[in-house]
């Protein structure tokens, strides 16, 4: 996938609940690790966990 395809994929994904989005404070804490690969991996895992929790919440409705 290209960066543009990834951005379009994200834009097409409905996610209105900001509670399950990463905040600037979240990013700053992740970046503090100093290891860019570890920071990217951690950000991905954190985003996946937040998405999972949002899906569980939506499914429970």
C-alpha cells in the first residue's frame, strides 16, 4: 500500500468517537522512548487496542 492509499483507507473508516483516538500527550509519551522503530510499533499497537475497545463498545449497544 502507498501512503495515499493508507490515508484514504483511514478517511473512509468511520470513527466519530474521539475518546478512542490518540492524543498529543499519548504521542509525546511514545516518542520519549527515543527508539523510532519501537515508538512506531508501540503507536500501532496502542491504536489497535483503542480500536478494539471502540468495536467492543459499539457491539455492546
